[in-house]
C-alpha cells in the first residue's frame, strides 16, 4: 500500500508541537473522486481547472485518480477555483 506523508500542526500544553501522519492511497483516491465530482458538477474540464490553478492537465488527472497527493497550496487553489469548501 502506498503512503503519503503529511504534517498536522497541533499545539500541546506548552504551545508547540508538530505531528506527522500518513495518508493511504485510499485517502488520496477518495479526495480525487470528490474533486472530480465537484469539477464535473460545475462543468469544468480538467484542462480548464489546470489553467485556473496553474498546473498541467496531467497533474489534475493524477490528483483525481489518487496517483498524486496535491500540496496544501494546490489543494487550496482547487477549492477556491471550484468555489467549495474542503469538506464538500
């Protein structure tokens, strides 16, 4: 199973702590499916979404299929471009 590293920032009693966790391929696939569903609902092509967020069509495809985990910066651009929230 493929895992992706991500960072979760949480504060402890002293006010500082960084925890690292793992995302599974299933998590990435689920995220990609949700992005694809929202993009399709808004009638936006992969090519157009790529232009909107400054990445190539192939990268958008890899995100939607779960082959690539988007960076936080790219993820924020995606949710802004699709005019949705991260939990939709």
